[in-house]
C-alpha cells in the first residue's frame, strides 16, 4: 500500500467520489484507509451513568484502491512512484516529479 497516514488523498470511486481529505489511519492487512469526512457512518451510543445517549457520525474505512494521492503542486490526483535518492527510497509524484517524503 502506497498511501500513508497524514497523506492528502482524493476519492476516485464510490458514493464520495471527488471528495478530498486527510488519511486518519491505514489498515494494511485489509488494504483499507480511513479518510477524514469520507464514508460517514452513524453509531448509536447507549446512555451511561456519566453521559446520555447520542448518535455519533464517524468515518468508516474504504478500500485503498478507491483513493489516489493528491498532489498539492498540480492540484490533481496523481500516481506514486519510487526512486532512490541519497541511498534512501523515497516516494515521488508521477505528475510533478517531486519527492513526497
């Protein structure tokens, strides 16, 4: 999986197509990511002694193949490549050619 936490991504498929957000967490074993403001789900929380009942809206995971990295230089979605610079493997934007990390 080439998407990492805190990357800005754009959704390319599904009900939230076109939305842009930051990756909150990744689930590599299932190839899924949780993106801020995308795939909102409602959770009903029961009342406890300290807090009342409420309906929470939280982000659900979506498949990593449905998101692309958002390049801030070109302001478009781009693919990610890898290059070795100074003995380190770095991620590179395919559209702008600049290093991401």
